[in-house]
C-alpha cells in the first residue's frame, strides 16, 4: 500500500458486520449499519505540541479499535474502501 497518514491521523479498515442476528434472522443490506469497529492499517507520526515536540500515537498498525459512528472520511485506496480519521476519534482499543 502506498499511503501514509500525516500527523495524528490513522487509516482504518472496517470489520465486516454479521449477516445474521443471534436468533438466526438474516439482515438485509439496506437495514445494516456500518460497523464502528475496525483494524488500523497505517498510523501517522503523531501530533505536535506548540513547542514542536512530537506526541507519539497511542495506537499502532494491527490494533482493533472502536470509533464513533460518524468518525472519519471514507476513501478508496487500491480499490478498497477505508477510513481516515484523527486518533482522537478512536474510542478505544479492543484487547
């Protein structure tokens, strides 16, 4: 992949949502919500303080994360739909 986020931005791939409910009902595409869970693909170098000092990111490539429903900007990189968002839009890392 030839894309590197800048500053405190991260590149995220959404995980696929379930096709069925726990009760076995199939969910049609029109009723599915986009998942708010994803895997970090790439991370920028981090934000900068006013003094110019670099603040290292708290996440790394490969982390599974939760993010807000309306977070990020959808982009297509190498034919794959991904999200670019600020690290601050990430709610947490799934252990």
